[in-house]
C-alpha cells in the first residue's frame, strides 16, 4: 500500500536527500541542518504513524530502510566532497545496504538475526552527518574536523566488521 501517511513521511525524507547534499557541498550549513532535522524527524515518526494507523507493510519497511541508506550515503559523500569524511565510507554504507537486501532475499522465509553492530552503525551514520552539519550551522569549534574525520574512519572499520559478520551469518544460515 503506497498511499499511507507513513510512506508520505518517508517520501518527504527521500526528497531531502539531494537538497541536503547540495546544501552541504555549497556550505549552506543552516539549510543543511534544517533538511537534516526534517529527515531525522520523519525517520523517527514514520514507524509510529504506520503502527498507529495499522499501515505497517513490507513495502513501507523497504522504503524506510532504502531511504535511510540513500540519505546517509549521499550526504556522507557530500561531506567527503568538503573534506569532512573519507570517500570510502559512503561507498561502504551503500554496499552494506545492498548486502542486507541481497541477504534478506537469499534467506526468504528464514530469519537472519539483525546484527547489534549493523543496527548501531545505521544510527552512527546519521549521527556523523548530524554532528558535521549542526556543528557548522551553529559555527561551533567542537568537535574539530579531525575528530569528525576520525569518526568516519571508525565507521569504515565497524562497517567492514558488520559486513563480514553478515556474510558469516548468511553462510551459517545456509548450512
């Protein structure tokens, strides 16, 4: 079911992806912060709205997760363009999401345990974008660029570990 309030919220978040990235690359940090905030609010609200109106669906879940992955991948790439993270991270985020989709399809009917690390990486991607955008919007001096960049490299490592963990879980589930 496409025409639900929850899916509308998700599509609103999807619509923030390009403008937020453009605002980052253009150093229009206040606009980026407003768009980032709107994206986070819609992400927090779409699930409860779906449950409230009993519109939960696998399509809605897929739209939500795909939009989240696209939002953080594109905006991490924008941050890489302005030197606030490494270029590897947005590629790994996209690859990890594709791996998640393929694993889920490969195990249709079987349950694949959600990784604690994978779930927390998903949150940390939003946090890293948020820290960089909000810090610049408010012209704060902390955390420094070096700390933000370091956080990006930590997420590269934890994403690689999470992807390996997911691969091992898939192999165990198949045996």
